[in-house]
C-alpha cells in the first residue's frame, strides 16, 4: 500500500515538490491553540499590504490551474482558499486539532496541505489524471465523477479522495473524531518549492511528535523516488 504520483504527473510537472507524513495515534482531544496562533501570525505578516494572489506559491498554482483548463479565481488551490478566508475573517474555523494544525501550517507556508484518514483509503493512493469513472463524495455526501483528465487522488477502489488536484478533498476520507491514522500531503510548484516543502514536512512531523507524542514517518517524493509506504 503506497502513496505516489503517477509518472504522467512528474512528466507534466517537473518542478513539483511533494512531502508526505504518516502518523498514527492522533485524536480529537489535543490542544493546538498556541500552534495555530503562531502559524497564523506568520501568515498575517506575509499578507500585510498584499493579497494571497501576490504570493509566489499561489501564483504558481494559479498558472498550473489555468494550464489545466480551470479558471483560477473559480477553482483555487486549498492554500489560496484558506488564505483568502483568513485575510477576510482574521481566523479560520476550528474543526479538529489535526486539521486546525495543518490549516495553520498551510497558511504560514502558502502551500496546500491535505490530511487524509487512511482507514478510509483502499490500497494504493495515486495522484493521477482521472479516467472519469472514479467516485468522489462531497462533504454533503453527494456523489460526483471527476472529468476525464482531471487530477485526482485515486485509490485502488476507484474512489477519488481529492478533485482538481489541490482544490478540494473528499468528505469521505476527511479527518474526524474517530480518526487515528493520517496521511499528510504537501505539494508546491513555485521556484523554491523543494526547499519550502522540505521545511514544511519537517515542521508537520515535529509538531505531530510534540503534540501527540507519536513518531511520524515522512519523505520527500521525486520522479526518481515517487512512492511512500502507507503500511
């Protein structure tokens, strides 16, 4: 059981930087208020006097979404959507300590960070162009099929755990109160993505260790080292 990007993804996006962290033993009782405040303050400083669309991390995703045929202001990468809401409202809603932590780190780095409940994933999880027959469950439990060629996180059962690459995760594998084992994925395409994703991945791993007193495993994925074991 592996997480990986397909060869087609590495070929189409040679500048992609991807970091993954697998963690066991998380729960919904941890307190992450101090961490959320710290990373939110970093985001607020970065946004001072400008908007999220000015950040190089977001500009790279906008270019990529446009190249994939998506209007960037209609379909935003997850970090842009978070930053936009944070800039307008001053904070993000609290959902679950792990999600709150990942969202705050995503704000600080302006990089999309996904958190997937591995108990809801069947077999390998691959970031790849969709065939179009995959099933995607929204957070309101509606079922959709991605467009052929759209980038999805697809498992061996044909379930799409994310649509439009970094735009929207599935409600099916979202972290919830009973979640214990999680895969955290960070992806970026800007000029300093490799350095920034390495730092982000280490940050996530360090915070998980400190908060849940667990020992995560992590890796940086490349075209020549694209697979990460999930078991």
